[in-house]
């Protein structure tokens, strides 16, 4: 009886860890989510909660800074979700062609409004660590915009079309999914208070991809 209760408790913890989450990249899969799609990578049941350590840690402890792949800025490098970290095994999950328009899918499990942005970082060595400066935002296909504004009622999967830069070629690139939420009250630039102004929660994931030359 005791063993049965213990098993039920573990199952409950595992199932609620993902339900209580907020969002993650599905295609290409983030480093922390690859295990969900058959890759032999470490399991992270909190792969939808890569939120820079949480609002208080991100904004009060580190002035809004976040690890490039969603870890707390204060974690020792390589952070868990960075290249060569616990989940950064260097497994390329998707290969694209130079200048291609690509599909990227993410899942929102708890809507916090705000916007989504995908950025690309080219790694020149197998052990190179990502930096904020390395990531270049990708434009939404057919536009000059880089931010996808999330509908307020959006829950579940969303697929967007992204345009790869014409000169980008890489054996190892990192595609960053960045979710800037907009459900917290804050002070706007005009001095008034409103939902979505001021510091907000941030979620990030990183996926390993390649871009082949035409």
C-alpha cells in the first residue's frame, strides 16, 4: 500500500510539473525538451519553466538579466541549458538550407500575453558558449517584424514562419526562443501604470540546428 501511494505521488509530481509550466519550443525541440521526442538526452520535467530563475531573481537579484537559454543569470557557466551544459549535448535536431523560410513551433501552457521572438547564434567551435551579443533576431516571413504578438487567449501550439538570413551558413547554430510576457502591472514610459509595462517575466529555450550552404 505504501509503495502504491509513493508511486502515485511520483506520478502526480511528474504530470503536474509540465501542466504548471508556461511555454517551450517544440520544433525544433529545445535542449531541455529533446527527450520528449525520442532523443537520448537528459530528462527535464520543468522544460516549460525556463524563466531565468523567476521574476524576483531575474529582476531583483540580477537587474533583469537572464541566461541566454533560460537559466538564472547567476548560475555558473556553462549553465544547464547552454552549449556543453547538462542539457546542451550538441545534438543537431533540424537542418535547414541557406536563405530558407523555416517553420518554428512553440507551445504555451499558461498564457501571460506579451510577445515571442526567435533569434539565431552561430557557434564557431563545439565548445563555444552563447552570449547575448551573438543572437540575431529572425524576421517573420514576408515582414520586417521580429516579434510575434501573442493573442491573449492563445493556449497550445503555435507555428510561425521565420526567414533565415541569406548569408547564414553553420554546422552548429543555436535557435533561441524568447517569450517576453505582458501580464504584470508596471510603470509605462509616460509615467502611467498599466498591465504589460515595466519588468515582466521572461522565458527562453535554446535548440541546436544547422544551416547548409546552397
